[in-house]
């Protein structure tokens, strides 16, 4: 009888150990999925002068965006206006995981031939993950800037301070409209190119304009 009791106790203990291991593995998988899952494009979207502007994304004045995935974790990319100006970039450089980046400082680099354009970080914190898919295929940046074209995820300890330095939600549309109108005032032919595509921006806005400077124009709009 005592032997049976001991066996029953051991079996119960073993069952709890196995259950604990299974639950730990499930929690780890959940965390990995939370970090690696592509950022969803909101069903609540708006177009400003032909440019897609999802309403659940927060924007930085330098045309970077940030999407809160969960507490203290934000996904980062560049908006469609920036992606259209960047156009057919051949190489993208982002900070490596573990690096601390500061909000409003140069963090993202895009190469077109021997020229480089830079975008400011919309958030401050430690880089957790980078999107290897877009680094291997930079065209994703233009084709899906808010989805598969995301650039990195960042651990943001002070979300409140970061949010204060992003554009107020109520001003996003007018800010984007001003940016587009300013671009067309500098390059009037671009307005016709967009209109010819049904009001949507072309894949490479500045291509075919020999009198335009890709590096100078991107630097002006990206505040770099």
C-alpha cells in the first residue's frame, strides 16, 4: 500500500512537471509570434492626395511611422510618401538588434547608386528585431510600406515620452497634405504623373526627372 502511494505521488509530481514545461513552451512561442508577426494594415485607412495614411499608425514629422504592438514594443517603418520618394532603392541599412536608438536621430539608411538618404527614428529604445525580408528585397518598402515593408521592432521603455514627440492624430492629414503640395510646388510634373495613375503615387516619384536631386529632396522632407 505504501509503495502504491509513493508511486501515485511521484506520478502526480511528474504530471505537474510535464504540464509546466508545456505551458512554458507555449508562452515562449506566443512571445516570438508577437515579435515576428508582420504589422497589420488597419481596416480604417485614409488617402491624402493619393497617399495611403493608415489611421492606427503614429507618424513622425520625418515620415517614419510607429505602430504599438504590445506594451513597450513598437514596429517601425517609413510612410508611403517617403517610400515613393525613395523609389527604387537597392540597399537598406537598419540598426542591429541590441542597439539603442534615439527618437529624432538618423537611424535608417537607403541607398540608390552611390547616394544615400536617411530617415530619423520615430521612437527611442532598443532594437529587438529587423525585417530581413525587406533587407533582401527592398522593393517591399514601396509595395507594402505598412505591412511586409516594415523595418524593425523596438523595445520602448518610455512610451509616453515617445508619443509626445509624434504628430498629433488630428493633424496627420493636414501635415501629409502640406507635404504633398510642397513637393508638387517644387516639381509640378509630379502632380501630373500621380493623376495619370488614378490619383495614386507612382512607384518611383523622382525617376525620370533629370533636374531633380534625389538626395536633396529626400533630405528636405525627411528632416535630415
